[in-house]
């Protein structure tokens, strides 16, 4: 807890202070999950057709609090696919994975507490 002087004033030539105790980490997370506060935005999971039967899955909208390279490493290991983080001019950092990994990504993000089911928007066929 931190002490914060909210107001200082003089009353009958006596210095009076209004003191407020603040906990700077009180609203850091919502409940007991790992979602940072203010995470009401959606995570968009899209599929793109490459050539033939080959597809790419892209994940966009993950909060900047998370290291996307570490997420890609976990995705690659768990889903047995290749992946990378690309810099998109409009969307910022986007995770790109080989193959149709839409369902896998949804279940993984919910399992680790990074997103709720209502926050995931799955696009594609």
C-alpha cells in the first residue's frame, strides 16, 4: 500500500491532511484469471488459403503484455506445426501458423487463461 496525500488544508491555524491508502495493483487483473485489465477487445483467428490444400492460420489481437514469440514457440510445440510473428502495417504483430489450427488455438488460449470464449472471433470457411 502507498500513502497518498489527497488534500492539505489549514483549519484554525492547524495543518490538517486527508490521507488515502491506495493499492496500485488492486485492479491489475480481473478476478483470478490472467487477463490484463481492459482486455475487452477480441482476438481474431483467421484462415487463409495458400496454394492447393495448404493453409495459414493467423492470430491477431493478443494484448501487448504477452510475448508473442514465446506463444509461437508453445503453439509450434503443441500443434506440431511451424509458425512465426509477422509485423502487419495495420494490425501490428500477427502470429502466423501453418495449417488449419483454428480449433487448437481456441482451446489453447482458453486453457492457459489468456482469453475467454466470448473474446475469440474465428473467421474463415
